[in-house]
C-alpha cells in the first residue's frame, strides 16, 4: 500500500474497525512515515475538537423543557379540538369507545325492561378511579396551574408530597385577583416555617407554619390529584355523582371521566394520560339553564420532576428593601394578661401611641404587627404625635377576625410650625392571635 | 441504553409519551449543533431545537421509515430553521454573523467549528452530527441510515477532509481581515 491508501484507512483505524492484520501493517507504516503520522495527529486533534464542542452543548434542562412543551401543546390541542362544542364531542368520544357501546347497549336493554336511568350504572371499564389513585402513589413532585376562565393568570403551585400523598412542602403564587387588597402573593410553606411575600406592598413575612395550614390544606386539596380522585370516589360511592368513562383505543388520546353531580348544578371532566394513568387536566363546569359553562381549569405538569429545594424558600428572591417581619425570631405585640378583650385592645392602642410619643420606634414596630424599627420610624415619625387626648371603648370589628376591635381615639399632633391640632385616625384596629405560638398577644394591624 | 430508535418510537406510538425522553436525550446535542450552524445563534438554536422535538413528537405516526429517525429529525430541524430565518431578517453572511456573535460567545464555544459546520454538505454534516453529537458508533450509524459500514467510514473520512478544508479557509480569511 502507498501513503494515499494508508491515509484512507486512518478513519477506520481511529474507529477501531481495521482487521488485525491491516492494523499492524498500518502501525508499522506510521512508525516510518512522518507524513502519515502528521495526518493521524491532525485527525485525532480534529476529533477531539468536535468531541469537546459536543460536550459543551449538553444541557440538562433541555430534555425537561421539551417534555413540558409537549404536555402544554397536547393540552392546547385537546382544548382546541373540543373547545367549540364540547358536549357533542365528549358524547361522540364516549359513544365511539367499544366498551361504552357494549355497556350502553346492555344497559339500554335493562332500561327498557326496568325503566331505570341509564347512567345510574357505572360503565365498566378497564381502568378506573382506583387505578388512577394508585398511579399517584409513586408521585412525589408536581406542578399545578389553576385557571379561572375569566382570569388569565393562574394560581400556580409547586408541590412535594410525602408518602401518604399529604403535602410536605409547597410553593404557591396567588395572583392579585385572589385578594385584591393584598396584591399578588408568593407563599413558601414547609413544616418548619411559612414565608409570604406581598409583592405590591413589598412586605416579607416569616411565620409559624400552623397558622396557614388550614388555608394551605384547602388550597392543596384542589391541586393534589390523588385527593381529588379520592373525593370523587367517595362521592360516587355515596351516589352523589354520575360518572361516565371513556377510553379511546388510540393510547395517545386521553381517557376521559365525566362527573355530573346530582344535586349540585356542576360537572367535571377529567383528562387522563392512558399510559401513566395520571391526570393531565381537569375542567370544572357550572350548569346554568341546561348549558355548561366552563368555570375553571386545573392543569398538571412535571410529574416527578424534582423541584429545587430553593423553590420552597423565598429568602433569595425577596428584594433586599422589602419590609421583613420575622415572627419566628421576635415576640410581637403586648400580652393580654388578666385583661378583658376590650381592655387589652385599648391598652394595645395606648401603648402603641405612647411609644410613638416617646419616639420608641422599636416598640411601636413590635406592636404594629412586628415591622422593623426603621420602617416604623419611616411610617410614623412624620405624624409627630405629641399626646393622647382620649381612648374610647373598643367596638368589635369582625371583618378583621374574631378577636378584632376598632379603638376610636383622639390624638394631639404638632405641626412643623408648632401648632397643635387634634387628629382622629379612622381605626386603629387591634387584634390578638396573629402570633400562633403566643395567641394571647395583641397587635395593631392597621387603621392609622 | 441499548434499545434502538425504532423501539422508542413504537413505545411512544403505543401511548408511552414519556419514552420520547430517550430520543430527546439521544439527539438533543446533534439537533442543537445542527441548528446553531444554520441559525448562527446559540439561544435561537436551542429554542428551535425544542420546537423540532415537539413537532417530531406530534408527527411520529407520519414517520414511515422508523430506522431513519435521525435523518427525519434533521429534516424537521431544517424546516424549523428555514421558518425562523424567514420570520426574522437574519444576517445571511456568516462572516458578518461571526463578528456580531463573537461578543456573545461563552468560553468553550467553538465558533469557527460551527461556521465550518454551516458550510458543510448535508451528508457530511449528518454523519459528523451522528458520530459525535449523537455519540453513535459507525456500526450504529450504518444500521440507522441503512448504509454499508464501508460507506459510513468513507463518508466520515471525506467529511473530515472537507471540514479541515473549511477550517483552513476560515483561518486564511480571518488573517486577511486582521491584516
């Protein structure tokens, strides 16, 4: 062989594809031929260069990004496909299913004889609510979006569950329309602590977990599919709901469960991935004058895609200038002691204004729900309160909680020109129980 | 992962969309590299690569020759790239692009190589993408592309030669610009 022929064999040599005999021949030639040696070196260098470029391109997030897009696209297509006229479509799919056809035929025969309502019977299918519940046993992570039909921005939750399907950690974004007075909120919740960031007010609250537990539980019950399905199963067993299932033969199409409630004018449609038995989304309908109106949609994403632990704490996200109230690290408000609620409310207001008169902003801040000293100074120093004229009998103010009172009062304020005037704030409002570890402590929560 | 593309494609069509993950993993680098060479921008390329896989997923049932998944995928990538180029007024001249992109390059990016890739003939580019970016052996490529092994190694050899020529050409050009 000459050099040209040897050079042609170099790729096979690098790839380890040369038969032993040819390989030995080539190696002998390489030892004696500088030109071919240089050629081999150049090829190896290029080889390495391409390999390095390939390595630099690998992206761990890419795979998840693609799969998320596929799920989103699938949900979108499903919606578009039957968005125009859902009822007949669902009916059509239901009737297309072989199992349903058989079942319906069988039931019709019975119905003719016994005059029973067809859909009082559950259509027997190969999959069922129990199987779906079971499929969720292996799910630890999920990401949920709850859309209200009129509102574009969803309530969004990221959830880590424990082995029983309970909530271990969660993060929720609540858009402004949930509580317009608060503005949009982010909540991070773990068994040790809960964090709340009021975006518009730029307030950052760290507090005991238990206080928001009922609220978190009710929120999460709606977005933990296992609990949703358990509830549906109970309702079905109690005879409160009619359930229709259909299972298209094409496994790429979702299975569908239509739940129509008997005594409540509402209907739910569940879309289930047939391969995994996991729910992709749920649609909630109101039934008004015989018409179904879509009330809300819940979409499920990223099953078992691990959620970064950082997501369950807001500390790195909240702006540095946010007003932070850490109820875990400081004792807020004043103790009730042996006072009645009315006395305690009045005393809280008295101590708060006295602290302002004394320019003790640290104390004022602690009574004013625990805001930091510098914030209290910023908010209240320009009022320049110089005396308490009177404090009237507190009146219950249930709007802000069961132990909440309005405490009318008159205060003397001194203007920059030294002129004294009387000022009556529209509150202030005092209540106890904000600090769950010290439920007997009273604070001011607004009205100034 | 010993299973071939066909296996995963059939799994997907059988209602196991999660199995598509394996195909994404196998070809993501190749598709992204291909699109970088077509679009000349890493971020656009990654976005276009995602779009390519999403389209592939929804059109899997149209793929007649399942053994040619990789070529089919690169075909989709090519269409996505063309659409992107049509939608945006892109700079057609890769040399101009090079100047513009140079600032954006992260350390470790081999932009000369990407430019050379952009100029390669389709068959050469495909074989290099499969060999290095999809990390397939020559035997595997032969199997996937339904080609004799000898043809694969010969094409690979020519692809190297062509790539070296292009890299050399660039070097000369760059030197001229610097001068």
